[in-house]
């Protein structure tokens, strides 16, 4: 969606949604995650879209892989993210599920033992 903040996204090529999420993550950011790194978060029934979460440490740089499709990746605090969502500057899934997203991410401790690597 043009002129909106969004997460890595894409369509399945006939594979399970979690495999599509791993593929899109690599294609769009250069990050290589293992199957166990992504956690199912929710299904947005408006788009029949499965949403997964992945903890990415602040020192990990995201590659600008698709300049013809997206602007450069930026990282935000949860406070800045919440403000952008509430002002309508993100894709609809973020806007519709903001309360659930904030509850699940901010209030539940994340297990940071899983490793995410950068594509060479």
C-alpha cells in the first residue's frame, strides 16, 4: 500500500503461510529466520492474512532489498508505532488490531533466545 508504514508482506506461492512469511522476510529485508523463530500472531479475516511476529534485536540492520516497491526500512519504538497506527499511517491490519498487537507484544515477555541471522 502506497504511502503507508507496513511490515514485510506478500502472498503465498502455494506453500503454507509460515513458509511464505519466511520467504518474504528474506526477500524484503535480507533477514534469514528459522521456522521456529516466527510465531503465529493472528489471522486478519478481512484479508485472509496470517500475521506472524519475530523479535529483531535493535543492532540488526535490515537490507533495502526492493527499492522499486518500498522505501527504506526504519525501526520505531512501541510508542512511535502506536502513534503512527492511531493516526492512520499504517496498513489496515495494524489499525484494526492495534489493541491486540499492543497487548500481546508489550505485556508479554518475549523469549530472546532464538537467533535470527542476516543473509550473506
